[in-house]
C-alpha cells in the first residue's frame, strides 16, 4: 500500500509465464500490433506510434527526451516534486538548456504560469509530470496542452504514476508525447514503458532517423541530421522495429510485452472510467480513514491524485518505526518520502490491484493498532467507520 | 531453434508469475543481493559489482559503454560480425573516437592483431563481442585479456549470445567488464541484462559519480567530473541503488529480477561445466545433422559457438520459403541472417531449454521433409543417424 510499485493483478502475473515465441513469429508480431492498438485506447489517442520502450518508466522518459532534444535545445520543466527534478536531470545530460519554474511541494501550476514561462524562455519542449507521487499532487493538463499548441511548443508528459487511476486524454488535451509505466495504476510490475507520440513530436524525431551500422542497405541509410545520443532509446529505430518493416533493433522483451498487453486488456475490460472511479472511491475512503486516525493529509487536497495520499507523521511517533511495524507485523508496506518531505510525511497508495475496499480497511485497522501502541491519540474505530461511510455502508 | 530468443526453461517462466513485494521490502532487497551473488558465479568472478541493468542485452551494452567513455575517448572495436558494428554504433553516439579492425565474417581475431591495434590506436577501452550470432563465431578471449591488462587498456566484453553455453571466465581471463542477456544460453526472455564490473573499470566510472537532483543531501552531492550522458544507464547510480544505501534510482523491474535470478539458479543447479557440455553435445549433433542433410556449414568451424550453427542455403531452394514452411507446418523457427550473409545462410540454434536431443532430432527431421519437398537432394535418414551417432546411439 505504498506509492508504487504495488501488487500486480493475478492475470497480469499469469500472462508473464506464457512461453516465448520467436522475435518475428507472426504470433509475436501480432501481439506487438495488438499492444499498440490497446495502448491507443489506454492513452485515448489515435496516434499510430504507440508502443513499448523496454525498461522501467524512467527508460520511457529518457527515450522521449533524448530522441527529441539535441544539445543546446531549450526545454522548460515546471517542477512540483521529485519527478520534475528527474526530468531536468535527464534533459541536462542530453545537453539541453533546461529552464525550470517551481511551486511549493503540495501545489500545482496554473496554465497562466506555464504560458508566461514559455514566453520568457522560448523552449522547444515543455516536459511535465502529471502525477508526482513525491507530493501526491495531480497537475491539470488540458489547459496546458492548449497553451503549448497555440505557442507551438512540444508538450511531453510523464504519466507514470497517474494513468489508469486518473483521467488522461492525450488527444483531447493536445499532448504531443506521453510515457507511462506499469507499476502504478496499471497494476503490473516495473519493466516496460508504454509511450505514445503525436505528429508534431514525430516531425522532430523523424528528422533524426539514422539506421545503425550492420543493418544498412540501399533503402536504409545513415541519417543526415544530428544523431540521437542513445542507440537504445533511439525512437525512430524503435518505431521501425515496431512497424511493418520490423527492422531489427533490440530483441523485444517478450514476457514484459505479454504483461503490458495484459495490463491494458485488464484496464479496458473494467473500463477506463470505471477504473478511475474505483481509484477515486478507494482513494477517498483512504483519505477519510486517515483523517479518522487523527492524521493530517498533506498538500492541496483538491489536486490530490486518486491513487495516493500523503499524511504528516505525528510529532510524537517515530515514522520509520511505524513503517517497520506495519511491514513486519502486518505485512503492509506504506511509503516514506523524498527530499524536503523526507521524514515529514508517509505516503499511502490505493492503486491497481490494491485499490480495493478490503485493502483500504485492513490498512486502516493495522495503522490504527500500530499508532495506538506507539502512543498516538485517536478515537478507536473512527477510521474504519469513516472509510465505510465513503463506501456508503 | 533460431539464434535466440528461444523458448524459456519452464521454471524461469513460473518464477515470473511470483507476486511483487515493495521496492525496499527486505524480501526484495534480499533477492537483489542473492542475484548479485548468483551472477558472480555465472560470470566466474569475485567482482562485488555484479548486478542487473533493466532492459534488453543491448541496454547492458549501452550502460557499460556510456558509463565509461566520455566524448573524445578512444575505443577500439574489433569487428567480426553484426554485433561488433553495434558496439561502434553505441560508442559513436557517446561521442567516443572509434577505431575498428575487421576480419571477414566467419573468422575471429588473434591476440597479436588486437595487440598491434592497441599499440596503433592507443584506446582507453577495447570493446569486443565473445559470440557473434550473426556469424556463429566465438572469439577466444583469454589472451586478449592478458594483452589489455599488460597495455593498461580496459577490456569490455559483450557475452550476450555465448555465456552459459560456452566457457567464460571473467577473472581468470582478466576481463574488466562484461554484459549478458537472458534470451540465449541462459534460457530466459529478453528484458534483463546482468553485468559485472572489475576494479579497473570501477575506478573510471566512480570518478563520474553524480547524485541526481531530488535525492541529494549533505552526504550525496553532485559530482565534479564529466557527467555520464545517460541517467538511466548511469552505472554509479545503479550501483548505489543495488548497494547498502539503496539510493533511489529506477524502480527495479521485479518480475525480470525473479526471472534473472531463476536463470542463474537453473544454470548453477545443472553446473556451468555440465551446461556448457550439453550445449557442445547438442551443437555437435546439430552440426553433424545438417551435414547429413547435405548442407554446408558456414565459417571456421573450429571457432564455432556451441549454441548456433550457420548453414549455406542451397542454391536450388528459396531460403525464406523453407523458413516459412518450417514455422507454419512444423512450428519450428530457424533463423535468417544479417548484412553480407542475408539470404546466404540460415542460422540454427541449440541453446538453453532447446539444447536437447529431442529438439535437435525433430528439427533435423522436419528440415529433411521440407528440403525434400522443395527438391533438395540428400540421403534420407542420414541427418538423424548422424545426430544419433554424436549422442553415442
């Protein structure tokens, strides 16, 4: 019940134990095509180029940034938590000129702030996180997409922690490039990063297409423009591997593909709206519950992600001791935090397979027991009652 | 029965469907430590820094190269097949000055050739493949390790296609850095890249340690030297994540870790020597069998990898039609080839779970039927008899 990774859906685990077929076996390439179609639905997009990067969600982020930004390119990163810093970190290593604006941890940006910063810094790309688990905040994006389109700036969004549990509409919100991971609301393990790329983003990266030595021929030549700084994260080459030509690049991580495919099927079987509603319901129950434990939620709750809540660690208890007892006595993990919030808040997740009433109730009960035995004052039973009341019981 | 990926060992598939635990759960960190210890045995090394890169074998290669080489650094790549070209491709994108020497596809290098090239080009690193599936050749390495140590050059070896099915002794052969994948002789899926790093390699990359923004504190600061060009492949940060401090980097791909761990346990249960002997036996049987089919093996057989054989496509048949019929009529995949060998040879693997007598015999029988029905001349039954005779039957 931490901020992710979380327990996987059982059907996702089972999918991973499917036997492999060859890299170009029609079953395998059929699965690849199917996975593209499934993630178009997950991302709510018509983008043809919707595929997997083989690595953790961080691999997807790096692929999106390194394929687009050349040394010297200007990028704006609005930071509202740890994962904004990560975007700057990756962009700097690409050699980009990184401009940042920040709000206090626990807040989000208004579109006007982004617009003013774009006008000030004139970036090629705005790179922003949707849901930053470090602060539990969810950045509204629809207005920002509109601003970026109007000012002709590429908008890349890291939806790792939010997609599947919070609304995300790639095309309606005019977002040019998006990446996600499986280990949060999609209910899978870390290790595969679904991404989607719109035409404006593709126009830029396709100019950097550069076929690698060893597989060039008369139809596939080295490119003329600046080569993408990474071979592994070279998205035009990955696109050619996922496309009809099946031009060899990496060897697709088949088990993780089975898994990513199953995560998407599972989400679409439930229905995206239903799944978001389930995350909202269980997130609200957890929020009510922690208040019932006499704990104070962190940040601007009106912008809280559905799938995680931050709570201040009470002054009279040892936060790490509580986490230790939760894990070792009750086999329930709750999260610590990073940077300015380290030691100040816990983070409790309700996502994917764990966005369930029984998980919420047993976490609250266990936390009540542990807090009580550590001297924290609260009205016993109130947390569970508050959660039940959110469930309408 | 292609050159990899291949079918997985059943126990490896089962391991992947194990439920996840939290990223810093003692069970998870215990598994990480165990995996390090297991791969020290696989690599035959005492290197403390033996761990997984989360991505395909190509991710492991890129991590090894980008963490070590800075723009302008000199690297020597001896090329004897497609995957040598891949090493140059990755090193060029890092900004390194790449020097190459080549032998014809189907041959390997002598240590004297490497020594002369080192003296000519004065590289910081020699990057070389052990087994290049594109040509089926296995490069002897023991003498090259000795040369590199004497001339104070880092030796990095890509053992993706060979380790587990052919001898590889990191420490005895004085190899400074090695990467592998799971999808060849280790009998797993693509998606995790075990690597090992010796002291000489670590001395270089540790000088480039640079803690990322968002998790810095008084004890963890930005570095002073040139920053590694990739965040995802920054090995000092990955080392800190796998080390006692567990400094957050990516979220370890837990299912692939379970899988990599099981691949190693499986290999060590069988015994490395026994596993290599099994690959040799079945590789020899396949070699005898294809000769019995009146097919001519490719390249210098004395340097052939145990786990794959190349055979010339007979002039009177359509190579792709044969592959298609093998797959669609018999559900057996054999491989095509790359670059100068494309359309000239097939590649037939005997590796991991598929390095078995029944796989060899049924492949030979099916290939006999398909070749016969396509007009190829051979003595019927001879292939199976030749294989049986290698098995002493």
